[in-house]
C-alpha cells in the first residue's frame, strides 16, 4: 500500500485501534466553559484529555502499535525522543517484555528521563536537539539489530496516534475544528488522516519550532531552528515525509504561538481546571489565548491536551 494520501491510512487505523485496545486508555473528553480562559465562544471547548493516557501523553498509542505490528528482534527496540516518545516506548517494551534503548538530547526534561529509567530502559543522553539523538539511535539500530521505532515518521506510529481521533469524534461528534500541537507531526498526521474530510484540523506550533509550518510554506520538508520552551516535545528540526504527504492534503493550516502564550495556557489550565500540563501539551490551547486561531461565530472547537510530564516545581513557580 502506498501511503501517499489520508485515505490510504484508514485500514491501518482501524487495525491499529483493534491491536492496541487492550494496552491503552480511552481518555475522556470534557466540555468546559471558555469564559474563564478569557474567550468569548458560543459553545464550550471540547478538551480531549490525552494527558491522562499511560505515561502522560498520547505516545503509547504509536509505541504499542509498532511493537505489536512488527517483529521485535532479540536486540529489542531503540528510539530517539525529546522525552515522551521515549517514555512510551520504554513503557510498551516493559509491558511486552522487550529490551529498550532510548536516545534523548540534552534538552530532554529530567522528569521524562527519570520516567524512561523507571520503566527499565537504557537511557543514552547526548546531542543538543532531537535530530542529534535520532542520528545516534539510527547508528545504534544498524549496529545492534534493534528495531528502530520512529517518533513520528512511520506508518505504524501515525496509525497508532490516529486512534485518539476515533475516540474524540465519537465523544464530541458535532465539532467543527480541532486544534492539535505539532512536534514532528505524527499525531496531527494521524488525526488529519482520520478526521480531515469531516472536521477542520489545525496544527499549532511554537514560533521558535515550526517544522510543519515551514514545510507547508516551502512545499516540502525543510530544516528549521528549534528554540522554544516546548522544544523537548515540539522540537523536531524537520517534518517527516509521510507526515507531510498527509498534512498537505488534510491539515487546514498551521498556526504559530509565542512561548508566553504557552506559559499562559499552562497557568490557566492549572488555575481553572487543576490540570497539570507540560508546555507542548498546552500549546494547542495557547493558540486560542494568543489569537493565533480565531474561531468563527458559532464554531465548535476541540483542543487536544496531549502531555502531562511537567516538572511540578516549575509549574508551581509558574502558577503560584
């Protein structure tokens, strides 16, 4: 099957949903009044609380789909990650009794590194950004024979992440638009592959880390600088080729948000909902706060909250 369009993923998505059903949580959607967030919207926001997933992010969906759909060798699995993908692969490998070696850059959060180690994986830290960790991971996989599990640019990853969209649509069927944070793009590619012909899918990236925005602007994936408070989760230097093939057809647009809006979103989520969200997980809400995305009158909007692996001391300093 040539995975060159959103429709080409539909069978893979349904297969992924059945494959990982016993290994992931169905996370809730809550409908909240937007007024405490300073937003004048006609309808409540439909917040998909994917930060309540195992390991605190959506990443186990793709991790389990990879490990269950592919043959895992004796050498186990290897993954490069800014943090959350590594935590998820370590978790899935532990549950399925495989060895895991995780490569993270120096920017990775100590909280996430600690969680990777908690699940028994071998953590190797080095390089300034995710792209550096990926090079080291690929070299290790080639030498050791370990199965490399890509964080975003693999069909199994995209199909696994897309299962969040099936749940979201079932629990909030009247949505017009969903806002989704973008790192390398596996999550938004999966969501857009499933929803893009029925619901507007808008990507949200930090102003200082905009790989998908740059790719859509250039007409192809290109390298971008990465400087943002959300760089450990939204810090890919280049959008994936498979991601781009879906996004150019099924993602409506990509909006950019400043770091201060991300901090404001974290603060509001804690103060109003008592939801502890990491910067990357709060980026989609930040687009509404900053006016980077302005809903039309009567538009029904969903926001994906996708990461809870935040340093509580930092959150306390931000919200105290």
